[in-house]
C-alpha cells in the first residue's frame, strides 16, 4: 500500500502557535485547506487561502459554534478507506472529498478550569465535542489519514509532506497513538473536574464516596512533568508524573524559584515537609531528613520557630529539607545562611523580596539550594494516598484531617497543665508524620527527640529520649499507637516526661495508666491511631 497523497487538509485549532507556517506550506504545495471559525479568521488575516467548512458541507455553523464539523462530509472524508471501491463509490455519490490530513487541537478545558474565576458553565462550554471526534476518527483510520494534535508535531509532518507529498505509515501510527493518548487525557480531565463539582457523584474520582467503602473502579490519568536524574539511587531511572489537576498547594504544582534540579529523594522529603507544616499553626518550621522530621517548632515568629527547629537536632539537620507555612522573611533567611548550616531544599508559601535575595546570592546558596513556592496553603485537604505493591496499588484516604482535642480523654489522676496540653497537641501533630513505630518528645512547642521506624516501641522510646537528652525533663511524649506494656512508661518517668498522649486501646491499658499514676505522669487517650508505614 502506497502512502496516500495529501491533497486536502482540515485545520481547526484552539492553539494557534506555529499555525501560519504549516498552513502557508500547505498553500505553497497547492493543498486545499478546509477550516472553521476562529482558525479560518486567523488564516484569512495571514493571507492564507482556506475554505470555510460550512461552504464544503453546505450546512451552516450553528448553536454558538457547538455544531460545525459533525457532518458526514467531514467524517466520511476522514474515515474513508482509500482501498475500498465501495467506500470510494459512496463518497462520490454523496459529494464527499478525501481529507487525508487533519490538524486539530482541543478547546483549552484544563486552562479554563485552572482560572480562579472558572465556573461550571465556563467549563462546560470548553468541553470540545467536534475536535475529539475528528481526532479519534483520523487516528482510527491512520492507514490513510494523518492526525496532527500538537504544534510540536508540525515540523516533522511538514518535512515529510514537503519531501514526498505524503507521510509515512510509521509517522501516521505514531501520531495516531499520540492522538488517542490526547483524547483519553482530555476526557479524564473533564471527568475529574465534574466529579469535584459533584456533577456526577456516582462517578467521583475521590475515594470518599461513602463511610464504608471505596469506589469499585478508580481511574488515574498522569502525565510526565519531568525526567529525574535518577531515583533513590543512581542506577534507578525515575520521572515525576502529575495529575491533570494537581492541588494548587502541592509539591508537584509548586514553582521552583532557585537551585539545582530536584531529585527523587528531594521530592519525597518536600512532600513530608509540606504535609506536616500544613497541620501546624502559623509561624511553624519543620526540618525533614530521610522523610522524617528531625526538627519542628511553632513560635511567635518564623525566625524563632526556625531557630528552635534546628536546635532540636542540629546534627541531623545538616543536609535537610525545610518546610514553612508562611512567607519566609529576611530574618529567617539570614539565620538559614549561617556558616554551620547546609540545606538541600525549602518549600514555603512565598518568600519576601529581601529573603529571596539573601537565599539566592550567598555563596553556598546561589544556584544551589532549591527554593519551592506553593502559594497559600490549605489545611485538611481530602486526597487519596496511593502506594504501589507488586501487581497493583494500595489506595486509602489520606491521614491528613486534624484531630479534635475535645474528643481526647484524660485517663490519669493527674491532669496536664495548660502548657503541657499545648505541647501535647503539638507532639500529636508531629508524631503522625513520623514513620511507625513512632515516638516524639516535645517541649515549648518544639520537637526535641524522635524515634522513627523501629520494630520495637521500646526502642523508639529509647531513641527519642536519647535524642532529647537533658531536654526531656518537663517534656511531653507522643506515641502513634498504644503502649502494649508499661515498661516504656518507666523509661519516660526516669527521663522526666510530665505528660503522654497516645491512642489507647491496648489490653494492658489499665497497667499503663497505673504506671503513669505511680509516677505522677498525666496521660491522654485520643481514640485515634496514626501509623505511617
């Protein structure tokens, strides 16, 4: 089968980038152009000959542009198999012309819904109907029809047409594949948007449809944002993929303002920093190392919070990733660029001009430390938590809703002081972002010691107390799950812990409570566990 000669093209595009160049080439090669609406006007202004699609179909555009290319003369010309005499005869009978080239891209649906003033009506009117239909028809008929869906494809197509008056089968196959990916992504973006708007609750893409189960089918549409230098280790390939509509205050949507290329491990640490700092009150700073917080604090000012966060474990903070939940100011930036500090990356809502200058001009920081800007942060966003296992995915609701202290219960004879209660609240927010088994020690709304990812809760307690050292006296301790035995309470008492917060629910709760009463330690049960595997 020879490659079909391109004698006619249909052009209907929203994105006019590069359009005049390829259309002018078609004109120069005496290839007839059919066109629609705004595309036809664009070509007319560029003095490029084009025939209005309504003139060819003998049917007017109507319904405010909703109906213009949905016509047998259009789709017959796209779908016709040139080696089928019966189809050629049918075309001749009905005045249908071959259209072996279509250049079509779609209404800017995703760009529209990304606007702050986007309404459901605006979104609906930017759902393209004719475009996807033509694209799918042409892709289906790739043996005879070339489908071009992006300005990025213009140069290769133009080169082949200029050289041989047609395109190769290999190129048509590749373009067809890209076309089907394009329409699939487009439809998924529409589905996700309408689900968020509760247009069709039964088709919601979020897992929180009911209190007792997740949806039977969850469809994910991800596009590659960037290739990474490597994964967790240099021998592993890696890339970052994004949802069609990532949350505005997410790591994926954050804008990189400075620094080297982000690594796989940077991105994981930035995610941990962002999720933790969202839980904390204003003027909070977190220090993340190997996906766990080694420092965190909430204070009157961001600089004070940052100083305290680093003081918690300054040795581990070397080479860390930082998270802030308000604009980084000059005073905080000056502290960070001190000679004894080395930071890999920072994520924050914004940076003051003075802070940005400090962080991007000092010798160790210039073109080195990665600065990520998220914009305003939201708390308690409902998301899916997705993790891969061999042969499938584990999907759950994200553990990101803030617990209500009013639901907590003091189970000991000694009640916590007001200051201790504030520290318990702080410690409980921190421990949920530490890998289980997890123990944290905190005082004055500052993290002083963390025991993360231990097989034994006793070991986690020992590590957290060792990290906090003499600072543990008068501190509070948080555990992500219940204490199975009273032995950890004995160790906490020796270290000077004054209050403990934990979920409760062990068969030996009575023994644990009795140990607290013996040592005059107050204990709160939250009734909610926060494992983070």
